[in-house]
């Protein structure tokens, strides 16, 4: 099968969508399918920054990204050349982006099925200013329903994401829920974190976040509740590992204002094997986001047998069983956040049990191979219809 994937960014750019496209594309190729990924040269959108050095495989085609509009809308005119590609399936990722808006016309001109995985974030989570918010509202009302009506299937990564899109996806369009996954082999055996701790001089207990340092991740909530947590756990260090999307400096300033700077560590992008070991170094993993369509990082922490604490938003409840593999709390409730982390730090035996159950849950439900099995089944159905 010849498969065209469209996405706004691709590794080494960091993010859940980027990881998703890379993992499924590599597995399609291993199974004998022909894949082309059309993406851009972007590293980050906020700030708008390009990748400097990229060593892509031959099946990744990068197009120059441009930002010509005052409300921030990235375009990649070079993707128009993909209209001439002869393929069996077009699969576009991310809601409202240039490549997903282009894909219905690509698929229509080639008369091939179109699959859209929106990785959807509701309007209230938008960043980029009032102009971009107005453009989003107009898009949701007037443009998105038409574009999505051209899709052969919409694939959501969680039940919550599917439900959030009920007012946007037209009736009659096929809809599937196929979750994200991880490569459990990268976490086998589970990492012990000793090398990461030694490299960064971390002693005592460790609270970990991984991912982009982006506004919607809301690490200020962790920093704001940290003084109360340190009063009972004075050996604790909060470590955030990930590339800066414009928030490192304000979060570092907040840590100084709260007098916890010595207990907050920001570590820039690291290779994946180092990231895996970082999970093994953690006593508790934390994700306080205002919204997550899914949250691959939660699977990674669970695969490393680390108990997780996360805000009860978006697709997170599909991933984390509250009280079984971790603790969920109401978004923005700092007292509940502190209590959840405090409880796991006080009862490491329960944390270990949650970690064990979390790894078992990942193995049963959330591997990339199972995701690819389901996607190929969907592609086959659409190709035959």
C-alpha cells in the first residue's frame, strides 16, 4: 500500500503528534508498505523557529514553512507538489493546520481515501493571540465541517477527543477511536535512572515532567505548589526535561520568586535513550496540562513503572486509571495536585504497585504495533470500499 502522511512538524522536533507520525510510519515501512511523510522544516511554532540540522530518512519530504499572517497560520506551499503523488491512502494529522486543510483537495484530485487524525484541542486551549482565536472560531463554524465532510474517516486518539468534536464533524463521516502507543521494547527492562541521576547530580527524590516547555503544559502550577510540598519532603527535586517553547525563562523566574529555584531543574532536549533513563530516575511523574488530546508521555512513565499524577483533562482518563496506575486531579486545583503527589511520596510501596499496574496496562492496550494493526485494518476497509 502507498501511504502519504501529512504533518506540520516531524522529529527531531518534539511533540506527541511528531512522535505518533514517526512511529506509525516506520512500522508501515517495516511491514512492506511505501510511505512518504510530507512535513515542514519547523522546530517550534512558538517561537517560530526552524530546524538547523536534520538527517532525515529518504521517505521524509520537508517543505519550507512560512508564517505570512498576523494571526499565526503556518503554510507550506511546497506541499502542493504532493498533489501529483500516486498513493492509495492520504492520512493528515492535526486539526486546522495547512496540511490538513490541503489534504481533502489532494485526496479528491487523486480519488483516494482520506484519513484525518485531528489530535484535537478545543478552542479555549488556543494560544497565539486574539486574532488567532477569532480565526479559529470562524474556521470551526464555516470551514472545518466542509473539509471534514470530505474525509473517509476521522481517527480520534481518545473518547474525549471524539466527543469534543461532535459539533465539528458532520454526521455520516466514519469515526474511529485508535489510541496512541509507545515502543515498549525501549523500556525493557524498565530503566533504573542511575545514569541520569549521576549525569545531572540529582540526589533524593525526584518529581519529573517531560515534553515541550509550552504554556499549555502549566508547569507554573507545579512550581506554585512546590513550597508546600518541600515543607514535608525537603529532599525533593522537580526536573523538567524538554525543549523550550518560550516558557523556560518565566518559569525559572517564578521558581526564584517562590524561593524554590534550587529545587527546580530545567534540562534541555536529550536523546531518547537518555529520556527513557530519566523516567527511571523519577519517583513520581507529573503532567498538569490544561488539555491533552492523549498524553504519550504518560504511557512512557507508566512503561517505566513510575506512578503518574495528571490533570483530569481531555484524553488523560483514557490512559490513566485513577487510583490504579496513578492519581488524577481537577485541573488547576493546586491543593489537590499537592495532595496527590504528597500521597505517593509518603507511600512508595503503593507507588511501586501503581507503577507495576501501569506497565501492564501499557503492554495490554498501548503499543505502536497494536495501533498500526488497527490503522492498516482501517486503510484496507477504505481502500476496498
